[in-house]
C-alpha cells in the first residue's frame, strides 16, 4: 500500500533537488486522503452535517485523483501547485462555511507549512497572508459573541494537532536526511581533494598541510620527526620500454608496498610523477634511516609487476625554526646526492651536512 503512495521515480534520485518534494507531495496526499475519509464519515454519520461532509468527500476524491495523476506523470511542479491549491481552498471553504466557529480557525495554521514547503517562500507568504487575513476578518465578525466549546471544537483541535505533528515530523526527517547526505558528500569531496587519483595516497596539497602542522607542533613538543623523499630510479625508461599504462601500474603497486611496509603512523603521499614523500613522526634520524634502507633493499631484491627497479631516498629531520620549504629543500638535496652517488642509495641530511646513510648510520649503533 505504501509503495503506491511513496512511489520511487527514477528521474528523482535521492541526491536530486526535487526528491524530497516528491516525498512531501506523497506525504501530503496520504494525510489529506486519510483525514478527508475520516472527516467525511464523522460529519455524515455522527454530526449529520451533510454540507461539511460534502466538502470533505470532495477533498477525498481530489486527493486520490492528484495521487493517481502524479504517480503516472511525476510532474513535481504541477503536483505541488495542485496539492497547495487543494489544501488552501478546502481549509478556507471549511473555515468560512462554519463562520470561524468551533475552533475551525486552527485549520488555517496548516497552510504555511504546506505552502512554504511545496511552492516556496514567496507564494507561501502570499497564501498564508490571504488565509490569515480571512481568519482575522472572521474573528472580527465574532466580536462580543459567546464562544461555545463543544465536541466539534475538541475534534478540530485534535485533528489539527495531529496534522502538525505528522507534517513537521516529515520535515524533520527531510532536514536530517539532507544534512546526513551533505555530510557524507562533504567527506567524499574532502577525500577527493586530499587524494592522488592514481595511487590512492595523499596528494601534495594534503602532505604540505600535514607537514606544516607537524612543524608547528614540533616547536612546542620537540619530538623527532623524519621526512623521506623517495624517487624511482630511471622511471622514464620504464615508461619508454613498457608504456605509460605499465608505468602507472608500477606506481600503483609501489604505493601499495609503501603502505604495507611503512609503520602505521607514517603519512605517505605522492609528491609528483615518480616521487613519493613519507613523514615518520616520533622517529629519530637513525631509526628513520634504518626504515628507509629496509625499504630500499626490499625494492632492489624484488620485482613489481615483473619489472625490476631500484629507488633512491633523501631523508631529513625537523630542526628548530624549520619551515616546510627548508625541510623539503634539505630532503631534496639528500635525494639529489643519492641520485648522483649511483642511485639505489639512502642519503641523510643531518643539520648542515649530507651523507650516505649506509656508511654513516646503518653501520653504526643501529646496523
């Protein structure tokens, strides 16, 4: 039964701007159909108010007609206007027919939520202003009259209260759903903005931000951190020999190795082309050099996608009063020396000097 009322329209997916308007139309028609059916029966058999029962029956058939037509055409704009005009006209017809008595004026409070949600704030304002002006005039005519609170007044209050609960419950659901989808979409956009499309690693923009944050914190906590710039040796030859698609596959597989072999707290990014950057937080220079050389050895001793190659790594640690640019320059200088020293090397920038890691660090106390 509910699938008939809440029909799924393929042209209005959940991320479409009119998706929730289609839901509101269905929700409104379900409410009005149920209400008009109950009111028709009450006024016909309980109150014996045949004129009011006729209005309610008219509303019942209009609601069903709009629902059937909307499910066939999926015309949101026309359906919105049809539902709006039906609700406004029937409420005002009822209020005027009873002269604003029996607390019937409360029905007019349903006009703003329906009209604002369905036809927008401008037309919603106009419909609401007209409805309340009519209500004000009816109240003016009732001056100095004795107000009788009977069973009809009680029913009107209960019915309007339930209608408000249903319509605003639906509105809150749409608001919550919209904010949830917006949050998910923002996370997706943020992920895309921070991620290298090919390798799935962080991109240079995200890396620069994280490095700047780490440097700022280091001025306070004085914790050792290492920066590695890793370059695939003779990567151009791989592209020229096997093609760029194979070259892209090498980069992707190499990125997977970096994520697998580096420690969990390492922040890895694709710096550009065949260069990758790695931040090893809470890591001393000796420990960083050891990890870098372990990675170098692993790559040299294994093939990736059946292709053998080597890597060169430049390493530097965060120093006092460092900047992102200064730190990157030191690591890049170390990488440049590793390249000039025959490649397949790890070179360390230690303060003002740049040395080969194998001879200075890896054969010392940590080797």
